[in-house]
C-alpha cells in the first residue's frame, strides 16, 4: 500500500470555513447551547459524551 502524506498550507483551507473553537470544560449543571448537562457518560479519543436535557422541553430521557 502506498504511503500517504499531506501538508496543509494556508491556501488549502476552503473559504468560508473556520477552525473549531477551543474546548471549554463543562461541569454538571453547565450549559451546552440550550442543553443542561447532568453528568459525563464517557470519554475517549473523539471527545466527551454528556447526559443532558433541554429544559424548555417537558420530556427528559434517562
């Protein structure tokens, strides 16, 4: 299998895109958008999964 490598240079970034914002720590009871976080369900190489709910909705999953 051939070796693949790439180098990103400024001109290679498509117009209209922007880098992802820096991650901010979220604590239980904190907000992510309109969602109220309850707890951390798990974490790994791709990020953190939170249990959360939308306070403006009367439904709450367990």
